[in-house]
C-alpha cells in the first residue's frame, strides 16, 4: 500500500515538474530551451525517477504539441489555444497527452491531477475550465475507456 502511495506521489511530483518544464519551454526562444530546462532541473533537484517521468511527459508534449493543440481547439469553444494563459495551456497539453498516449494512467486520475495543478498554479476558474476541456476530450476521444 505504501509503495502504491509513493508511486502516485512520484507521478504527482513528476507532473508538477513537467508543468514547470513546459511552462519554461513555452516562454523560451527555441535556442534557449535546452539550457532553460537544465536550469529548472538544477533548481528543483528532483529524485531520478521523478525527473525521468517529468522528462518523458514534457518531451512527449513538445513532440506532439501541434496535434495536442488541435485536439484542445476542437473542444475549447470560443477559446484560441494561442490566447490561453501559458500555464493553462501547458496543463491542458499535458492532460491531453496523458489521455491519448499514456495508457497506464487511469483517465480520471489524469483529469483530477490536471485540475489540481490548475487550482494550485492558475486562477480560481482554471480548475473548472481544465476539467471541462479534458472531460470532453476524454468522452469524445477515449470511448474505449469510458
């Protein structure tokens, strides 16, 4: 039981670190991204397992960003992905990436963790916004998991 809790806690920490990495990379010039990411890891000094998972998530999001943005745009009615707050956009991209590509994570956990990140790092209304967008994507893009 304790091992399961540690694993869940490590995933939560990895998501939080991945969010920081995605936030920094979204605000950095392409030629500065690698150094910025190294700087974040140096400041945070996460355990190796957390750093590895955060790296996996942030790389996956960066590699599939155009596709993720398209999926988000299809359900975020009256919102342009490019005009969303940087932190909300990073949380949504991460959540959609997990829903579509990380099949070992239960979708409800992905959505709940994204909502918690939005509540912690963004505005009062961001949690509900993130929940609505990710739930709609889950319902329409992941019917086999519903």
